[in-house]
């Protein structure tokens, strides 16, 4: 039996579609290819995005930004001088893009201008740090990506 060029094109299309469908099914059912969102409630978090922008602008406008330093003891967060540290409330969130099980949050409790995140809590690699704090009724936010 001879195969003409029209039949060859149809066979090529069917083979190509079968090839694509094979990889789509394989990747969507494979446990090694885990596709996690950054946050579980992505759309709910998107609604609060303007508040984050306002908090970042407050920190930049009022020169009340937190500085982040890498020290041998760990990460040192320095809060601005001249504020009452007992009235500072908020949270520090550390997000590890490569492994969500390493993410952690902790509340801000200050007795001086420094907050230390111990070295033993941080593994080498990329971390996204989010310092969200409130002082005197104003909200401030600092976000930074570092390689530890």
C-alpha cells in the first residue's frame, strides 16, 4: 500500500498531537513536578496589595525603613532610631521559594533597635524577607530578597 502526501500529513499531525498529550498528562500526574502557589489564597491576598504599597511608601517617605544586615550570628534587622521600641508591633515573614516547609513567621518584640534572626534557623540560599510593622498608628513595610 502506498501512502500519499495527504495521508502522511495527517499521520504527522496525529503523532504530534499524541506526543503533546502524552507530556501534558505525564506532567500533570507526576508527583515530582509540584506546582505550588506562593500563597494559598492568592486572590484574597491580591485585594490587600494597595495596603502593602501604602505601607512601603510610608516607610520610604518617613525615613522609617528597617535595614537588614547579614552577620555571623544571623540576620540583623535594625529598626530606625528615635522610636519607642515597646510600641512597635508586627511580624517578620521569611519565605523560601524553593521549599515551603522552611517558611516561618514570628512576631516582632523589641527591647532595643535590633532584632536578630538566628543563623541556625536559616539555610543557605535565597530568602524573601517581609517586615510588616506598625508604630504610632502608621503601618510600615519592608520587603527584600537576599541570598544567605
